[in-house]
């Protein structure tokens, strides 16, 4: 019988999964001892983040396992199972030849790499994929990027697989199998699910119903943004869409950013997904970026930019003019109970939402759990 290793969620000690203790209510967390399980249940240093407060929510998340297992990926039954571990992930990524390489090492970074490299510290490796200015400089027209040997080499460094790099360098070649979009819309294509996206992008054949390609493990970041804009925004506030189209500009603030910055190349995919007449201005706001990235504007295309601001979001808001405020504010894996700075930030967001009727704030609690 295979013995699978697990890590205690309190102290990080590695133990065999058949010897690990788990929460009997939610069955979501593993512990190495009763001492760690009790400490996590009470969490005296941070009661709002104690497992006692979050157990019922984690149980709800675990109940989604059967739904997630129906995703069209051949590896979904493994990656969505309750006993999925980092070690099984290593096996899957090693099977595809990408484990701890390229962008994959940032999405699934080991603790040693995480502490050595601040988010964005390795972006010079991919500098041929964008041009840069600064937030403080005059707005300069970015250089139009085109395919070149250095551009293609940077894509290979990012995606590791030459075949994936080639596909990501090309524009989509196929129509979406989904019905046409309902207008008005901010997006360029109607994609209902991952299978629609893979067929549209040429990552699988039009007649395939299951997918082995692991690229979704990276692309869930831009595709989650797409899903929010394409399918959630029209439900929450359809009246803001005509206003954005008239202004021909969509401003998105992504707050609490960490490894998303290291994964910057994957956000180039948004250039294919949003209406071509829109200028897309994304802001990454977070506290632990590499110092060299602070206040840098990365022009991923002639109309798509990502600006980096190091600090807390309520501090960032004080620097913005009313005509520069976001149409959409998104927090990926925000950890609202984990960080004591969130209450002031949420209060500032509430004030800004009250003053600007078209603004929307969305928290995405488990962005990486798409597959």
C-alpha cells in the first residue's frame, strides 16, 4: 500500500498520511499531533483565524470535491481529491516535464524558493515579453511587441515546453464552440468553461472531451479575471458596462498580490480575451514585492498594462485621482481573517464603493482551486 506524505498545517512537519490526524468535522486539515490540532482550533494569537471559526466553511469547500472532479482534465480526480498533497503535485508536474521550472516554480513554489525570491524578483528573465515605464513618468506610448527570437526564448523560459510557448505566442486560431456573446459586453469571446477555452486556443482538438495539457494550472489567474468580467459583472452591475465601453478603458485593481506578480507573463493572455477597443489598465497592489518592481508599469501589449504599487490598498487609494479609480477591485485568496490590515482596507473600499456607483469589489477565496 502506498504511503503518502502530508505536512502538518501548524508546524509543517512531514508525516505519512496514514499516521496524520485530521479535523473530524471538515476533514480538510492534517496535523502531526493533538497538540497542533488543539493549537489550531483555538489559535490564541489570532482567534479570528482559528480553525474553530473556519471549520464549517472548509467543510463546505470539501463538499465541492465531486463537482471539481468532473472538470475535463485527466488529472482532475487526483488534484481535487481530499488526500491530494504537494508530493502528488510534484509527480504530476514531473510527468509533464515542468516541475519547479519556469513559471511553474512560482505557482507551486517550495518554501526555500519562496523565501529567497521576493514576488517579481525574477521578472528580468522574461523582460522581452513587455516594455516598461514608471507610474511617476509621463504616459509614453509603449512599443508594439512582436515575435522575435528573444521574445520566443522568453516564452520558452516561462512555459518550459516549446510547444506550449509556440501556442501562447500565436493568436487564437479557432472560433469558440459557445453561443455568441450577449451585448453589451467587455470581452471578445464567450467561453463557458475550460474545454471551450482549450478548443478556442488550439490547446486541444475540437472533438476532444478530456484534456491532459496542464496549462490551466497557470492560466487560472487571467481566466478567473475573464470569468468575473464576462459572467459575473453583468449579473452584479450590468449598468457599468456601457459606461466602460464609452470611456474605452477598463481599470482593475488586484489587491493583496503576492505570487501573481511573479506570474506576470500569463496575464498577457487577457489581450486576446477583452474587446479590442478597450484599454486595459491593471494595478497589482501588495506589500512584499521585489523593490525593483515598485511603481513600474509593465506594458504587456499596446493596450494592456500592469502597474505595480508596493504598499497597503488604503494607502494606494490616497494617491489616486477620482478619474483613475478602479471599475473593478479583486482580491485573489485574500485571507481576510489572516491579516490585521484588512479592516482598514475594507473600510476604505466601502467608502469608495459608496461614492462611485459603478465600482465593484469581488473576493475570490480560493483562486487556485480551479483544477
